[in-house]
C-alpha cells in the first residue's frame, strides 16, 4: 500500500472511533452533568421535608445522588433567597445551606 493510502485509512478510522465515542457518551448521558431530578413519591416526600425544614417557600430544583447527600432539594423563599436542603435516603435532613453559606448540620 502506498503511504498516502495508509494515512487516509488511519485518519478515517480515527474519525469513525471519535464519532462512535461521542454517540456512546450522548446515549449514556455522559455530558458532564450527571444530576438526575427526584421523581414520583420520593419527590413528594423530599419536597415536604425540605419545605418544613425551611419554613416554607417553593421547591425550585431537586437532585438525586448529590455529592453532599442522597437527595438535595433547592427551596426559594418568598424573599428570593435560596436554601439547599440535604436529605438522606430516609428523607431525614442531614444539612442545609443558604445563599453563600457553607453546609450546616440539620440537627
């Protein structure tokens, strides 16, 4: 085989592998943001617990498998401030933090 033909085959193979890898990453959700929202009955329980812990507000975002706890519920209060409530698998508060605060114990 000529050198030029070999280079073209190697280049085409690399391009095909790169395209295939991007397809796998897209199909598996490997886009850099692996957070999943809480759904179903768990969403109801997590929301009720978080709203009780914050004294009310509106649930604006949820996440399963947060780096700090099993569930995270973001609550926006009437004054516009936000509180992240951290919950364990049993929907017990294990911490919460507000705008610019560090993680605080829920006990």
